[in-house]
């Protein structure tokens, strides 16, 4: 059985104007699809073909890890965004953010800084481990499950995530995503 590109959880134009249809056509339709295609080519005829995506991520490195992790990361990123997202959190995640960061505003500062200061390609994450919520930034395809942590939310800070809409202005992209698109229902569903 081969891996498939999961359906996008909204229409291609649903995140505009914060993330354009053109960005999603390339980012989802081309980049995410290419990671899926590469992964299938790499596992074809090997013992990895019968493993789950998570099993491959945890047991691999190099090109196989990069493509498998990027398939997982992008699916998680699409779900971290919502056309009706953004603003202050609600539900259990709101309490946990208060405990971990002091306030929603302090969380925004720390999450933004991680996303803005990740040098080169990578990801900013809200994660949960044994000590509660915290922020993690990772390079390239690296992701929380390789660090024994659970992902709660992510922002993709590879240039392909924002260059069409924001050119080099990564901070504007990060601010716009946090203000307008963060999917707090998804974050709540990821809590332990
Ligand atoms: Mn990406």
C-alpha cells in the first residue's frame, strides 16, 4: 500500500488573503505531493513499504527521513490552520498556555520569535512533554516526535510557505498566521 496526499481540510482559496490560493496550489499541490511521491519511490520494494508513516520517521534518517517527516509535517501544518482561526485560544489550551507562558501575549512573543529566528528552512512548534507546553524550533524536516515530544501546533517557515505572498518578510507571514489562522480546535484535540 502506498502513501497518499491527504485531502486539504479546506478549499485552496480558504486562507486568503493571509495565505493565497497560489501559495496553496504550489505548497500543497506541488511540494507536499512531491514529498509523498518521493517517499513512495524510496520505500517501494523495501521492508519500509509495510510500515506506518510514524514508524518510518522514527526509524530512518537521511533522504527517507526527510521525505517521510515532510509528509507528516505538512499534513500537521494544514490542520494547524483554519479559515476561522486565529486570535486568543479557547478551551483547555487557553489554560495550559497561561500556565506555561504567563499569558497569550507572552506565548505569541515566544512562538513568533522561534518562527522568525529559525535560521534557514524549518518549523516552529508548540509542543507538550512531561513538563507541559513549550516552544521548539527545528531545522529542515526535523520534528517533535524525534525529540520525544508531542506536537500541538506548527508554522512552516520554509521560504516556499511565504515567498509568493510576503516575499522575504517572514515576520509579516508569521504575524498574519498567528493573528488570523491558528486552529485552536486542532490544538485542543492534540492535548494529552
Ligand atoms: Mn512547506
